[in-house]
């Protein structure tokens, strides 16, 4: 199922066009990858910390209901893997989160110059996935898996588009304001548990996101 969803997103992944053009439909694609590692040195001895990785792929389809407003639907897949600080018998232990999201949204376009457009967006994010936590049992890596789900409503106020030509544009987004509920369900030692975390974020330092657009 996950492989089919990734293939679907990859097929949809492509570029977009600016709101200044005459087309009514456009698709937007975005791809991101991040990795980081570290080396700790103590008393002259250096130890490499295993790398943590994040992969993200997104595709959206929108239809312009007016010259300024477009509504649409997006799909997003995110996977992150991080070292949990444990190494036993030469084996590194990782925590891994995988999330698939369905994201309806509305975009409002305000033309600033001929090629540059301000495009703030309102979105709702419905996510589901899994969390894998690795631990040691009798010298073997055991994985405990729990189910994840989330719902968020938010605004990305600092979003812009630069038109390269009549059919192609680059999108840029900075910052995110959202209210989010994350739920985790699973079992620990045979006992079922459920946790829900509610959060509100006004994040002006939210990592920059870049994408491409193409009108159909």
C-alpha cells in the first residue's frame, strides 16, 4: 500500500505556473531530503554518531475558481529515522516515523510584479502512519510499532511564486501557523495505550520549502 502511494505521488510530482497565467488547473510538486550526523570527542577518543534522515515528497492538484482563488487537494509522504542513542554489540538502534497525509487547501494569489506573486494558503492536514521503536531483547533488536494519526488546520502566510515563463514557476514558503492534534495508539508489554497531544504553533522559523508548478 505504501509503495503504491509513493508511486502515485511520484507520478504526480511536477512543477506549476503563476496565478498571472490564463490556465485554470495546475499541479505542484515538492521533494525534500535531510540528513545529519555528528562526531563526539571525549578524552581524545572520537565516536561517530549514526546519521538521522528525513525524506518528504508532496504533490498537489488545484483548480482556480476565480482569478485569485484556487482550491485543491494534496498528498504528502514523510519518513524520518533518528538514532535513539543506543548501540549494543555493534548494533545501532533507531526510532522511525512514517506519515501519509491528505491535504485539502485554498490558495489566494496577489500579484506583486509581472512575475512575482504572493500566495498565502489555508490548509487542513489529515495524517496517518506508524512509529517504530527499536529496543534490545536478549541481544536482539526488537521493534515495537504503534499507530499514528493527526489532524491539523493552519495557514502558511509567507508563500510566494516566481514565474519563469508562461507555463513554469518556482514556489517558496516560509513559516507556518497551525493547530494540531497528534494521536498515538499501541501496546507496551501487552498493555494497550493511547496518547493525544494538542499543540498550537506560530513558527516564523519553519524551514523553507521550495517547489515547482505547471499549468495543465
